[in-house]
């Protein structure tokens, strides 16, 4: 489909009244929820498939080292069983998750039963036998969905979120629910602000920032306790944990993936998406999750999903990797300004790929105002569906209460002004910043979160032993273009194959004293809130 038509559809959807969007996920769902549906799947796009790609020796030796695609290939060749893979992940969860604290709930017995069934009956879906971690704000039938909040402490859904239903219908196996920030606002903490999930690269230093609210799903994949995972992004919570834990995270265009059955944070900014090990895994996950869903109006009437697996397959020409399509990549002056060595090496590698043209871009003078001050409009969107609980018992919001109260203080005219600012920002991005480029290297996720445009995060190096990643933003519905760039880059680099060392085991006969966990104050939680 042409970019002109894609853009026209996107602008029409962006201009729709917020009220038309609210039907996507009813907060009243615990009391009266409609069942998730996979209707319309046939028109979502090409059927996903796992190409017959080479499997690394490390993945042959240790199944938890394998990417999702490698594990699928090994199972197809009968070199690996789903039960063996699930058991290997459960062993790591038992050994290390007391340090990582990536999981809120582990469904080991159910996962093993599903794995043995998959082995016995043979794979019937593209994800058959693949163990996954699900962020704890996605409804999971019969499994607690607490969203790390006292509000949902007793909530056990009677159906799956649409995204979860599609993953399991494709053969995916739920290993458990990933820990998250309270109501998806900050990094994962207890409701009182004490840090739980750590960055998998610094398990003995809980103070290291692991990213946004999808901390648990990210840590589960980085710590080799799941093949892949799904999270949500409202203010960077897919791309930031991916960057900080050496993963490839894909936030699709608004509406690509149904948010039905996801406890909301912001109706106009919540994006479900995968956190994976590389571009191919992210493509496979998104290809399964995406598609129209009558339960979420945002997903209807969109351009057809392109062949994401093809996009994530590197192209060779005369033995050299090249981009599938000639692509202009916009480079802002402050891109990776805090990691000069990573920036230099990354741009040099990128520029050497045939098909890449690097283009300098500048931001408009009012960029800071549009992406900063007016970003507070999101606060009233989170407050509105939770007004009942704010009136009934505000202590249920724990350390994140302040940001919810801030939403109450935003007046109607301020919210309307912010929507006008959003429309202005959209024009400045599409007609200005991206007028000379196809994709844009981001200095932060917030602008494209405000607008609902797609982004992908991927590894590009390390700074002082901590992963340093890149965020690449794209045009509406052009997730395939993002994957093409990342697949080519990952074909000539190995950052994405690097894994963190395991946490130190207990000393002989005694347990090491756990590192003290920092605690966020209410002010810190509000400042870091998505």
C-alpha cells in the first residue's frame, strides 16, 4: 500500500474523537467483559512463518540461548522438544529469579502440560512450543492479572487479552506473568516504591535503571528465562527496557495490535508489542499479535500488515548485506549525545550498508514545548477510568498516587489545547522532521508515543558494561521498513547475540546478603512516570 494512503488513514484515525477509542478496553471488564476475539485474522496480513535460518552453536548447546526462531527451527528438525525448552527455562527461573524478580506469577505446571501436548500432537502454529512471558497488565484466563496494584490484587480474568489469545492460538506457551511498574507507570517496584525487578546486566546492583514499566518482560528475556515476551508502551516502556537490557523491542503503529484485555494507562497512547532477542523474533511475535479486532475500534480499517518476516530476513548481494530497499535515515544532532563512541561506531556501520543514506535533520523551534509541556495531557487520560478508586481509597495507588492526582488537576481546556498541540506536532513530524527521511533515529521515545507512530529499539554497543541501544522511528504502518534496517544492521554486528552473566550463586553453604533494594519516593515515581 502506498505511503500516501497509509498517511491518509493514519491522519484520519488520529483526528478521531477520543471517545471513539475508549471502547478498546473497558476498565469495567473484571465485572462484565466481552470475550477476546480473533475475528478478522484472515485479513491481518501474510501468514507468519519461520524461515529455515542457520542455528548458532551456542543455541545448539543451550536451548535457553536460542532465539525464538532458532528454537522453532530446532523443534522442526526434531533436535529439540518443547518440554525440554520449557524445563530449561523453568530451571533458570528457579535458580535466578529470586535475584532478577522478573516474574509476578510463574505458571510452570500448566506450561509443562502445554509443552508435552505440543510435542505429542506436533506443531500446529508458527509459535508451537515456544515459552513466553506476558506482562501482568494483559488479561490471562485463570491466571491472576494484578497490574502490580492493590486495585487488582484479587482479579483473575475469565478470558485472555486478544494479543495473548493470538499468541497461544499460534502455539505459544505462557511461562508466567512479567513483573511491571505499579499500574504501568514506572520501573517495577512494590506498591510502596521498593525496587523489585533489576537490570539483567547488573543483577547485584538494583539501582541500575532497567527501563520502563515492562521491566519484568525485558528481564525475563535478557536473563534467558523466556524465549520472548510482550509488554506495553505509553511512554517508552517497550523500547527503553529493550535498549537497557540488550533486546530488540518493537512498538507498532497505534492500532496494529489490539489493546482489548489490557488494563489501560492511556487510551490514546497504549501500544502492545514484543520485547525479543532480535529483529526476526520481534517480527514473528508482531505478525502473530497484529490484526483487526472488533473489540478494539483502533484496529479496524487499517492498511494490511506487510510481510514482517520477509522484512526481518537480511538480503545478500554478492556476499554482502544490503538493505532490502534504499532508505534515508534521519540523524538528529543530539542522537546518542551521551554515548559518543557508540554513536560514531553505529553510524559508521550503518553508513557502510548499501542502500543507506544518512540525512541530517533538525527539530522545529517549538519541539521542546510540544513534546514536553503538552505531554502532561496523558495524566488526565489515566485518571479518568480510575476515578472510582481515587474517590474510594487513594492508598491503593501506592507510590504512584501523585501522578494520578496530577491528572485530576488538568482542566478540560488544557486537555483540548494539548490535543491541538498533538495535531500540530504530527504535522511537524510528518511534514517537517521526516520530510527528508524514511526513518528517524530517535533521541527519546515520547514524541512518537504521543503520535502513535512505530518505533523499534535494538542493541548498538555498551557503555561502562551497560547495554546502549538505538531507537528508530518510522512512518505510519511501516513496521516492515524499521525491521529491514535493523535486520541488515544485526546481520553485520553481534551486539544482539551477547547475553549477561548469570547472578552469583549463593556462597558455599550460606546465602549471600542480598543487595539492598532502593525505594522510589512519590516525587521520584511521578517524575519517572510513563
